[in-house]
């Protein structure tokens, strides 16, 4: 049969063990959530790059088709080159560059949003781990307090061990049998040892 002190000590230790296990579990869940977020951000970055490349390629293809159409129309009329054709070409090229720059700016904005999401995920992970550690520490304090309260009323009378003498020698229930090293033991061996 267990006494109240033993039960309190076991209960406190169990509380501390459960707190450690709960922290490990909560940290694992937080890490899994972070890993999923980071994988989603990685996938989104790939999608943003792919979308920008597709838009750029589409613009380039439209530009080339229009230029080919204009050249075909002018070739049929016998005009290989003209100032108006060059001006139209330069204007179309300028518009294409503006559109490509707009696509690149949009891509950069989306990348920065994803970078902020990644930083936010890292901060959330750190906050969750800190909260888990705080909860564990609180449970440790609760367990240790329970153990200390249980030990407060405990008096070690049944063990027969006591500390006697100024030098901290432990007397094991048989007074006088073991003596601390002191003046009396020095007197026994002052003559030295012989072989």
C-alpha cells in the first residue's frame, strides 16, 4: 500500500512526463503544419514563374504573328521596307516591352507576397513552439510543486540514517560503530605502517 507522499511524488512525476510528451506532440504538429505551408509556398512560386513565362511567351508569339502579317502584306505590294513600317514595328516593340515589364512586376509582387507568407509561417512555428515550451514549463512547475508539498510533511524517521558530527559522517543506526575521521583515528596510525 502506498502512502500519500509516494502517490504525490508519482503523480508529480507523471504530470511532468505527460507535459514533455504533450510538448513533443504539439511541436511535431506545428512542424508538420509549417512544412505543409512551405511546400505550398514552393508550389505557388513555381506556378507564378510558369504563369509569367506563359504570358511572356504568348505576348512574344502575338508580336511575331503581327510582324509576319505586316511583312507579308508589304511584300505582296513590292515594298520591302518603309519608314511607317519601321515606326509601327518600333511602336509594337515598345508596347510588347511594357507588357513584359508589367508581367515581371506582377511576378515580383506575387513572389514578395509568398516571401511574406513564408516569414509568417516561420514566426507562427516559433510562436507555437514557444507556447508549447511555456505549457510544458508550467506543468513542470505544477508537478514539482506537488512533489515539494508532499515532501514538506515527510519526516525521514524510519530509515535510521542521521547526520552526526561536524564533518558530515553518516551513522547507519548503530551509534559508535562508524566514527568520522578525526583526532582519535589519527592517534591510532601515528606510528606508521609496517610490512
